C-alpha cells in the first residue's frame, strides 16, 4: 500500500474512532417510596416512571413526520398505562375490545376527543406540544392512562426493576427530569438535576421517588358529569348524565 493510501485509511480509522467517542451514556434506577399501591408494596414494581434528558442549550427538533406510537384498548384497559413520546408524535388508539370506546382528555396537556368508535377500529391523535396528557374513556370510568409528551429524543419509561438508560447522547449539559403519576409536582421538581455528559458512561446512584402527599381525585366524563352505572349493553353506548 502506498503512503498516500495508508494516510487516507489511517484518517478514516481515526475519524471512525472519534465518531465513536463523541457520545455518552447515562443509566440509573428509581425506587418508589411511601406508596399505598399494592404492586409497589408487595412486588417492588417500580415501572411506569418516565425519565428524560433535556439539553440545557438549544431546543431539539420535533419528531420526524410520520412518527407513530400506540396505546391499545383491550380488556377495558389502556396499554401501556404510561406512554412517553416526543413532541410531534401521533398516537394510535386501536380498539381491541368487543365493545365501543371513546378515548379523551380534558385535563392540562393536550385536549382531545376521538369520539365513540366500534371494535376493530382505531383513532389517531397528533401531540404538538410538551405536557402531561391524562387519558380516559368516556364510557368506562376505570380506564385511565398517561401520555407524557417531551421536547427531547432522550427518554425512557422504567420497567419493573426501576432501571433506565440513555445511550448515544451527544456531549453537553443536560437536565435529568422525572414524571411519576403518583408523585406531587413539588417532589418531581426536587428530583431534577444537572448532568454533564462526555464520551463515557455515567451511572447514577438510586433515586428515591416518594408518593407521600399523592391524593386520588375522581375524574368526570368528557361532559364534566359523574359516570353513571355501566349500561346493560356492556358499554356499547356512552353512559353519560344528560
């Protein structure tokens, strides 16, 4: 191999190595404390906590056009119960039950109402701004879920063991934040921390999230009324108080 070619290939190798080193990773684990939830107390289930990294400088672009997530409705349950997405993402709400559903949200975050729709069909909503969107069904009072819309591509919902990990993060300053539906905003704000990411790995100590102070507030249907008893038709039609 001639000298110019050796120099060329050496430059390529150096460039590849440099490219590999310009990203870091962050991992950690959350523990839920002071909980009254049976899954937490009996089974140490720390799932459903959303962790994310916000760049301190600059604002990330929204999700690429056509980015779609999914929250299914089956057995009168929204799955996943907590869904983190990036701003600009559309969410499909397929109905896999043999009955009608009507997903909606009238809380802070993005308001939407997909209307009543039958088994085997789906509805889609695009989420255009960051926020916490609490989702309900207008027919079934026990159905609820949360969509966390984030202005960053670096996010993850914890699994049962409470672990989270972000890979291939460009070096820079970030703020690590959390969302847990059974924690107060004051508690969540106190957990935010600044992290400097270089070309290595960062492993954080366990992060405790207290559920102390959490109060369950009954929600209303999309008309602002209390839910009535389920109709005899098994929930095909909305039970609303006129």
